[in-house]
């Protein structure tokens, strides 16, 4: 199995794997993925290893056989944990270093808008997938935890207007949400 690239901050990077390495075995069990059709079985094998488990990879690098220890991690730690903002009609993700690179974001501050329901408050207010929310009603959002806390607090107080400060393609924009209290009552969060 040829390693095409290494994600920043990934267990592979921490273990010292490099693009161009060829994985020969996982915990002394031979790996065969010479053809595209064999890749799903390889990925499945990796996916079934419990996060936090230490494994040993045998890799070939420049004709030399090396052994390296890797500690597995949840995929969400690289791709960002999701949170459905039901009452406002959109979904956000925590921003990881990998997401920052893939989406050419300035940094990992804020939350990434993964999806927007067209008929909800976010769709009506002009929020778009790919926006990065950095403030909610002027309160800073450094990450997913901050966002969830602010969201839950505003839902509890029944705030009628929510001002989001978002980053969109290098500029700052403001999105005004007007949650419908009746619609929120039936969202069953």
C-alpha cells in the first residue's frame, strides 16, 4: 500500500511516516493493496482498529524496511466533530488543521459551516456552507465548545435575533438569523 500523502497532525505524521512509503504489514499481518479494488478492504481493516490502539507498521522506504509504532485516532479528530444546530437550520464542524489546509482557512478559530437547510433561519439569513462563524451576538467563538455553549444559552433565553459574524472567502460578513420559536418547539433537541 503506497502512502500518497500524510495529513498534518495525523497519527501517521506523528509516527514519522512519509509520502512515498509503502506499507508492507500491520502488526505483522501482510497488507496487499496493489489495485484500486483492494483499497476498501485496507481502509476497512484500519477503520476496525479501536481509536487509541498502538499498532506496528512495517514500511518500505527507499528500499529499506522500517518498523514504526502508530497510535490510532478517531477520524473525527482530523475531519472535525459535527454539531447539528437544529433550531437555526444548519450544521457546523470543529475546524481541524487538516480542514484549515484543505479549505485554505486563515486559522482554526471558529466553526465551519458544513451544511445549511434552505428553508430554515440560516438559509433565509444567507448563511452558506463553507462560512466560518467567528462570533455569535458579538461573543467570540474560538471553537466548537464555545459555539455550542452560546447556542444553548441563546436557545434557553429564546433570543429572537441572532447576529453571526462569519468569514467568507477572505472577508468578514454578518448574517442575521431570526429563529422561529414555534418551529424550534418541535425540533426535539
